C-alpha cells in the first residue's frame, strides 16, 4: 500500500524551485570562470588560470547536477516508462557522487600542484589577482545564497553548494595571497593558500560521497533506527508479527519502506493499514510504504527467499 500524493506534489514544486536556483548559480559561475581565464591570460597570472580551471570543473559538475534535476522533474511531465518504476530520482544520487569524486580530484590536484610550487613559487601580478578575487568572492556569495535553501534536502544542490563554497574559499585564498604578495612580496603565499583551500574542501566532499554511496547501497537512513520501526509496527493493535522489513532512501527527502505484517485473528485489514501508515508518517516521516498483510500464522502465505 502506498501513500504520499501530497508529498509527491511538494517534491515536484521543490524540484522546480531547485532548477531555477541552480540555473542562476550556473550562469553566475560560468561568467566568473570566463573572467578569471581572460584575466589570467592577459596578466600572465598562473594563480588565476589555476582558479579558472578549478572553476571549470565546478561549472561542469553543477551542469551535471542541473541536467539530473531536469531529467528527473522534466520526466514527470512525460508518460512514465513502465520499466522505470521509480522514475529517474536516482540520477540525483549518481550525479552527487560524480560531483564528489570530481571535486575531490580537483582538490587533490590543487594541493599536489601547490606543494610542488613551494620549491619554485611563480611570479604573480598582484593587481589583477586582487580585482578578480574580490569579484569572485561577491559572485560566489551570491551563488551560495541561491543554493543554500535547497542544499539541506537535495543532494544535487548540496554538491553544487559545496562546489560554490570551495570556489568562495579559493577566491578568498587568492585575495589573501594577493594582498600578502602586494604588500610583502612573499611569493610563497600563493601555494600556501592553495594547500589550505584543498585541505578545507576534501573532508566535505568525502562526506557528500559517503551519503550518496549509503543511498545507492540502500542502507537505512542515518536518522532512522530500523529496530524502532519494527517495534512500532509490531505494537499496533491487530499485528502479531513484522518481518521482511526494509527501509531505504530513494532520493533526497524520499524515504521508502516495505514490510510484511502478520495479523491477529479477527483483525481488520483496513484499520491495521491505516494505523501502520499513520505511525510511519508521524513517527518516522516515511511517506511511501508498501505493506503486505498476511493472515494468522495457521495460514502461512510467506515463503523464505534464497538471498
């Protein structure tokens, strides 16, 4: 038995809002990437060219996230493929994992490159660094504020916001390094700032990757205790036993459960199902539950599976 029509409508509305916010953020970041690349070529600044390359990977990752959101929510306006019984919701998780891997690779490459530069720090024109870094900070703050409202409940926006955050700290590092170079001439400020940014980014990308992998392997959500779910269903009036219970996350904010409920003799099926659905919704925020109701044990209908 399934529930969650209103929740599904909320997901669609949120999805459309996420798409609009992500489109605006991608436009801001793409424009900034072009400015950084052009200024880096004009001034000969390796730091700015490196940041532009970092920005390119982030724009690419955000574009992947946008494509996934468009595929998921755009597909709801078309006839559903009967072979895709859950639609394209899992694209969000796959894209988030790809973003985490991409951003981790960039962060590691930046750190390695910065370490090698400690022996031969490059000559950088501090003037263009300061101007473009200031512009980059303002643009990244605007993009982060666009993405922040949806980052708590959507993996795609969380990954995109991490990319924006990494660029924000990267721009702040470039600005700090530019100021140090401008006032002291200490060229080592550039690689030191790059290392600090990479160290800041990596733990956050790995956390995003762990969340995505946990969803892909269909583990129970961190905030749910499966034993508590089983106990709650087993304590319902009319339920004699709960087995074959599974709880997993389909996509961000979409928890799913399935279970077999063995009834007591004389229990009313409709009453038990209504109670079970209500408790799953109220106690665990599970909106979609598939419940198989079975007669008392003297009439077994459930066979053991081999896996």
